[in-house]
């Protein structure tokens, strides 16, 4: 009997992987038909405040740009479907409250990270790029320095910055909701109060291994992680005070 169950679950798991792969291929195909719209969407934060040109130093850079845009968009849009297939595959062995808890956590994390993604695309990235392009040196000095963006490097930096921040927010919101619903608030307060600095150090250490060596991005992540942990600690203190009050 266990062998038959393993066989049927393996077949179901293989079919769901095939559905995910098929969806990924369809996303690649749709992206190929809308490459100019995708390219405009990615360069919009830069073109929002200035009409500048991008440079391409190698013919293969165009091919790398296309591959980068195709795969990044395909992975982005197929990820919700992957979570859906994961939920459907595991729901047969879960209790009703576990299915409800999973759906609540995923929906909350998705909506929160999507809002953060929109804010980054419309507000943070244009402001950041505008500040960086103000470092040009014009005719008043002995040397003239003009800022020109290389298309491939620009897209790599923008995609890394945006997806890293949104993914970090997704897992942070997911973790916060689980802490809120499952863990004892006094234990959470004890862990954050005494091990907050260690958690910050471990998080920054892992992020610095994953992100490119960009000084501004690293400083921004340090400030962001510190603010997030301090905000979580303040939120836990507020909830603990309310529990003690009532």
C-alpha cells in the first residue's frame, strides 16, 4: 500500500511540474511577442525624468538583454502558479485549518510584496536614478564627465534591486504573519530583544553574498534591515502591552 501511494503521488507531482514548465514556456512565448513593451517598462524609471540614450558595446549584449528580460518575466509570472500547484499538491494531506492558514499567509505576503514592487518601480527607482545622474561634471570644470547607461548593466542592476527588495518583503511579511498567528508573543519579544543584533548580522551577511558589490545598494540594505527589525520590535512591544493591559 505505501508503495502504491508513493507511485500515485510521484505521478501527480510529475504532472504538476509539467504544468509549471508548460506555463513557463507560454510566459516565454508571450514575452517574446511583447519585448518592446517589456523593455519600455524596465527603462521607465530612467526615462521618467530624463530623455537619455542607452549604449550597447557588444552585439551579444542585445541577445543577453533579451534572454534576461524573457527569463526574469517568465519566472516572475509563473511563481504564483507554482505556489498554487504547491498548495494543491499538499492540500490533500492537510487539515482544513492548515489550508486556510496557508492561503491567508500567501495572499497577505503576495499583496504586500506587490505593493512594495509598485512603489519601487514608480517612486524609489526614479528618485534613486535621478540622484545618481546628478553626479555629472559639466563645462565649469577642467574635465567633463557625462553619465551614459549601458543597457545590459542597467537592466541587471534594476532587476536585482527590485526583485531582491520585493522578495525580501515577501518573506518578511510571511514571517510576520506566522509569528502573529502561531507564536507566543512573549517568546517573540524575548528573541527579538536579546538576539536582534545577531539576526540583523546574519541577514545582512546572507544578502551581501547574494547581491552585487554595489556600495549604495549595500548601504540601503543596511538601513532597510535595521528599520524592519526595529519596526518589528516596536510592533511586538505594542501587542504585548495591549495583552498585559487587557
